[in-house]
C-alpha cells in the first residue's frame, strides 16, 4: 500500500513538473505583436505628427514655410498638383497635419490637408513631389429618437439633441402622406436611423431605416426597403409612401390663408374667392413641383398673381404657383419636370402684402382644395420581395416599439 502511494506521488510530481515546463516554455516563446499606427495611410510609428487648423488669412506657403519647407517645393506643389487639389481652396478652420521626422530637426516629410471630415489630400514633400487624395474610414452606427410635438417637428428633435436634419429627412419621407403644416400638439414621432462617424467625430446623418409618426389619430409607418436595385419607403402593408403628388410645394412654412369661396383680400379690401392655399415663407424659399408634368404657362399675371408657373400633370390635374420672386434655371414653357424639381422662389410679386406662395390645384380645370386631394400610392412591394419585406417590417416594428 505504501509502495502504491509512493508511485502515485511520483506520477503526480512528474505531471506537475511537466505542466510547469510547458507553461514556462509558453511564456518563453510568447510573441508580442506591435500594431503599427497609421495616419493618412502613412506609418507614423517612427515619425512625429503636428496637428493644427488653418488660421484666418493663412495660405499654404504660410503654413509650410513655418515648418522649414523650401519655397521652391511649395511653389511646385501649388502649380503642378492642381488636378488633385487647388491649394487656393484651402479654407480657414480646416484641419491639417505636418508629418515630420522624430528628431531635433523635425524635417517635414508630408503635409495632409483635410478637405472635409472624411476626405483629405496628402502632399509628399521629399524626393518625388506629388499629391494624392484619400478618405478616412467611416463608421456607421444605428441610433434612435422619439419625441412629442409641442410646436414643430424641428423643435421636438432639437429638444432631444437629435440632428435637426432628421426633420428634413422625415418631412421628405412623409411628404406624400402627412401635411407638416398641419401638425398638432401631441403628435408623436419615432425614428431609427444611421449616423456617420470618422475617428469618433460625428460628421453627418445617414439613412432613416424606419419611422413611426402618430398624426391625426393614426400611426403612420415608414420602412426603407430595396427592390429591383432601388430603395424606397413603404408602409407596413407594402404600399409605397411616394404618391402621385406631394402634400405641399415647399418645406417648413405655415399656411397663412386657406381655400375659401369668400375671403377678404388683404390688399383690395373686398371679399372674393381664394381658390388656393397661401404658404407664408421667407423671400427666396425654394418652390417645388408637386408632381411630374409639363410647364404650360410661365409669366406675369396682371390680375394679381405676379410671377407664376403652371404645370399640367396629366389629363385631369394641373397646379399653379404664384407670387414668385424668380424662376429656377431652365424653367420655360414646354419643359418636362419631375416631382420635386425646383420651379422658383417665394416672393411678393403681384398683389401681396408680404412674401408667400399662392398654390392652386385643379381637377378637370376646376380649382379644388389642395389639402383635400387624395393621391394614390405608386410603386408597391414586388410580390417576389414580399417575404423579405415582411421580415424587415417585423424586425423594425419590434425595435420601434422598444424606443422609449
């Protein structure tokens, strides 16, 4: 019995020794890998990088001469790299970096100018003098927001510290189904969207993936989905949110006068029909066509409409845009326009007390209230994509419900 215990002790001791040997061998053979650091595509492990911003009234020569670059080198890259980037377009406040040797001389080897947060131009300052454009890696993250309308969608998003541009995107997504001039206190919005970052710096808003808007006592959904090589927004049943006509010909304004058969004219001081919608907006606000069509009239209406454009959309519908300050480039009779094309700019020509757009909608030649026109959807989900679309909707419905 003692011999067996002794043998057992020897075996255990051998295994313990072997284990320690393997562990020591592993530690002895351990390899530490140093990941090189890059900036603008340059390995800067053994270099020094000096970062700064372009100051007011500062030019390329001012920057590079300060860092010991010969004027002949500066003159060369300014003259012969314009096809890559014209240094005369260097802007105050933009970032730049001097990449130089990591010694007492700090000889400048490269100059990187950041054209934008994600794009740059890199100048090689030694040996072969040349420049090349580059782009930083863009990271896309998904974020969400929700809010309750108190005054406007814009203010609701700003109060939540969301990018105000999200208001523009949502207004365009829902442009065919929600009248944003008729939002009411208590309306609610939710959105799931992309955000673009470069080196942890937010640069811009990405695509809205899904949204939910409570308006008029009804939830209105929007889901982005791609089919047949193109993307669009659809409701939960697969109907396109795009309609034959936009709800309004301009963005973020207010209705100053509605459709009426007897309105007191603000200039003439008499009652007469006003068969249109007046949108009060700052002078110069862009005005867009609400649907595809052909421009059939353009000119000055002496009866009070001032500068105006009339678009025929089909055999049934046409629209008129009055009191314009001016016209967009290329606007002329006979031109075909697409929904959302720029027609002109809000003004106060004709009989007007201030800048506004008088927008009129005609069905079979008879003026109708634009706010009551029901426009059918256009491109529904292709049956071949229905299963994939239903899966997307299910996922985003769950995520939207999770947004608090």
